[in-house]
C-alpha cells in the first residue's frame, strides 16, 4: 500500500475534482472555486482518473525553484565572504558585498548560505537567558547610557584599548564614542566634556557600578558618598544612576556587541591601527551607524539643557580633594608635601579645610574660599609605594601601561614627583 503526502491545498483540490468526477459539481464551478481555468480543471480530472489522488500532487515537489540563485553565483559570493567577511553577520556582510564588490544578494539568502556553510548560527542556537525588555524613555536627552568597552579594537594592528560609549536611551543613537587607554575618571571627564559642549546637559546618565561612578566601599575617604565623576555631574545638575545588572542597561550593552563586530571590521577595512586615527574615524562611523539603526523618539522634544556661564567646565572636571592646612602651612597630597606661601589668606586658612584642584592637563591649584593660594613643593617624598587595588577586568590594561612606562622612563630618583594619574597630560603640579 502506497502512502501519499499531500498539502492542505492539494487535499482541497482532491475533494473538488472528486465531486466533478462524480457529477456533483460542474467543471465551471470547480474552476471558480480553485481559481484556475476550466481547461485546467479538465486536465486535473484526466490525471485523477489515470493516477488517482497521486495525480494531483504538484509536479514541482522536490525540484529546485525557478527563482533559485544559480549555483555558480553562490560559489562566487561565498568565496568572497570566506576570504573577507567570515566573521561578519549576514546583514553586515550583504552590505559590504553590495558596496565593495557589486554583488547584490539579499541578507536572508546570504544568511541561509552562511548557516549551510557553518559561518553563522541560527537565532535559536545563539539565544541565551531571556530578560524582559524595558520601555524606552520618551525624549532625546532624558537618559544617556554610558559604558566602557575594553577590547582589541585594532585587532593585531595596534594596542588593546577602551572605547567609551554614550548612547541615547530613547532613540538608540550613538551620541559620542571615544578611544582611551583605560576606563578612568579623567578619560570620562574628557569624553563627557566633549559630549556636553556638543549636545548640552542631559537629565541623567545611566551606568554600571564601576568605581568611576559609584563609591563601592562605604566609609572611605569620600564621606559625601560621591565619586569624583559623580561630584562633577552634581555640580552640573546631572543625575548619575547606577544599574543593578548589565541587562538593566541593555541598550548600551547591545551597542557594545554591535560595535565589537561592526566597528572592528570597519577599522580593519579602513586600515586604522591607532587610537588617534580611530578617534578621527569615529564621527563618520557614528553618522552611518545612526542612519541605519537609530529609532525615532516617542516625543520629539529634546531635553538637553544649554550650557550657561555658571557651568565652569575647567573647574568642574578636576580631581578635587580636601586637606586640613597645618600650623606650618603644609599639606600632603598624592605623596607630595606642599608648603604654602605665608600670605594673609594662607594664614587665615590654618587649621581649616582647603581644596586641592588637580586638573587633567597637569596643573594643580590649592584654593580656600574661592581664592588661589601660592605654594611650592617639598622635594622629599615617601619612598614606600603602596600596592594599587585593581579590578580583575582592568588588569590587562594596567599591565600594558606599566610595561610602557618602564620601557619609556628611567628609574625614579629621590627628586621625582609622584606618578601621574591615568589620562592626565603635561607635567606634574605646575603652579597655576
């Protein structure tokens, strides 16, 4: 006994042709129901009488589609993909095939070919733990997600570095990207200042619990509970919100994954191999990325606030610490002893808290009640070097910096000043 496999449409056709054969339905009515010509009904009836139900099964079953891409075209396309875009996603690879090789293949066709050849996995195989989505904010500038992505952005052509990412929650627009050596306070100072000068002040920044954004050791030196970056944002009336998990700030995390795919390959195709050239390349990449992936906000209002004369970014983006001035007009900061000139303002500050302003460009100012106090440095420093506490995921960057410093600098002498903070430039403690 032969078993036939028929589709739903073929079973419907069988019923109608059987009714025509038994004179329960005229051929003209059957043609109307099936949506075919009356002549085709008579052909189907003839095949049914000769072969039975099997005569109504489509003759194209098991045959290649007439619209199938020729096999030699598939071979040519996949040869280019294997040699140039083996680690690209289907969408990105299809774009580059069209732009650079004049090969027009739909992304879904290319996806199927890449899956067949083992260059891509189906979504089901790539799917991990499910997290419920959070609704976007309504307006641009209402919430800006920020993060640092430590990655081999230049692959083997340049050093490992960090990309600081600023992305708008309402639109998924890349607002600012910047390559830096490591994810530090001064790196965020510089990137945030560029952002504010370009767009204005957002309502809030949304970050992880990195030590730049959050005091992770209660009861430490910062009794107000704010980090240096948090204090700077507070001065500008910008909130800083720390997420409880990476999934909570999923938009910037997903952007990081996309950037580690797309940006790395765009840098490779453009021959970029340094942070300087990379930062010059980023504006054109941001424009192209946003044109492809940015969404329209639910509310067209832009909540960025304009900078005012009261927003002194030079003083805001500094490393500030308070010190008590001794009877001898001395204070210690960063393992260096400073002696203040015996001016009237300095003598009035004896026994009181003065503020040390450590600027990113290397200048250092000691200030009391908005008045700068002249000082000089005492060239005797501590010889005991405290061990730095470093997060595990930043260890590679720190070791690279230490190695570069050891290769570039001679051994320190007794008159050397304290080491620079990361991402500061210029000479240490210029009087300003």
